[in-house]
């Protein structure tokens, strides 16, 4: 009861101060590039800077955040949409972050339980005041509804590997978003890179194409290396940042987080929550 009272007081304080969470989407042009693993470890890394983070698994029907955490989610977004649960009931905690598991079978849940979707959005408006960051793990691929959702999100991190298909698909995804949301803010994150040199080559290639054909600037956030630590961590279902904190992968994750905070942490998110909620509503109700 005391915890709930303290949480309510903190929420009201942030509402009065107009401080809503910054929203971040993590996307990729194709599946299998390590997007969810990055989103999870990035969330944990942010928490080390005393940031309150909510990781929302929106990889519809293919959510695996709980799997990467070595947990079987007792409650998922599907439970909220089909049963009488509050949003607080399905928010789970592990490794100093809060997360909402994606679950499976969400398409039918969205269609059958429109009133629960509306309830989710109303609760999410309040939840945004409980956190410094809300990070959305978005499924691979792109469609009109997803683009509308992304238009309400402050920052989009695009995860890219050195594979030509990943580079091409990342460009295609950013092009689709940019043509409908010209003000979208992209950050490029290299994954499975041999070293910083390879990352620079790949990222500069993407930057050049985006600038030449779309007149769009994209900033490089950093990279994660090809590191056996990451593979071992996934097999052991422990975030690699915690599995081997002194590994090269963990070191680069901390650098990426520091880069992000240096670029984005000076100003609080204050006015876009209603805009974002509106876009999320359209996305969920059209699934």
C-alpha cells in the first residue's frame, strides 16, 4: 500500500511538472538482426544511470523479451486485452527495469476487445508519467499503421548488421517512415560488427544514401561487436550486459548508452504524450 501511495505521489508530481517519458522505438528492416536483444540491454544500461525504464514488447506475435530474460511471463499484453487486469498488473520487473511482455495471438485480441484497447491507452497516458523512458521493441517490417505509430515517437533507433540485406531493408524502412514522417529522428546502431572501422563503413554508406536520395540526416549511435559473449548470454537467458560486464559487448553497450544520453537527456519529454497515444490507438485498433 505504501509503495502504491509513493508511486501515485511521484506520478502526480511529474504530471504537475509536465514531465512525461521520452519514447524510443527500436526497429530493423528485417528480422534476426538482434533488435530485441539490443532493446533489452539498452533498457538495462539506461537504468544504470538511474533512469526509470519501461520496455514494451510490441513485436506482435513474436515477442521474446521474456525469453531473453529467462522468464515465463505470467501476464502479457494479451491478458490485459482479454481479461480484467490493469496495466500495472501486467507490468513486470527484472534487472531494475519494468517490461510488458508481447505474448502471442494478439491479432484476435485486438479485434475482439476494442474496449480493452481503449482502456490500455487511458492507463498508458498515466503510466508515461511513471518513467523517464518508454522503449518500444517493434516487429520487423513496415506498414501504414506502424508508420502512424512511429510518427508519435520521439526517437527511432535502427538496428543494422553488415549483411547487404540488412542494410537495404534498413534503408527501405527509413525511407517509408521518412516519406510520411519527415521530422522522424533516426539513430543508426550497428550490430555484429567486426570492429569500429566496419561499423563506420556500413553506417556512412547508409548516411550517404539517406542524404543523397532523401536529404535526410541520420546520426550514428554506435555499434555492438560480433562477440561470443552475446551468444552465450542468449543461451543462458541472461542479458549480456550483466552476463559478462567486462566483455567488449558490454563495454560498447555502455558507450552507446552514454552517446544517447549526451544527445537526448538534456530536455524532458513534455508535450507529445497525447500525440503518441493517438497514434498508438490507431495502430492497435487496426491490427
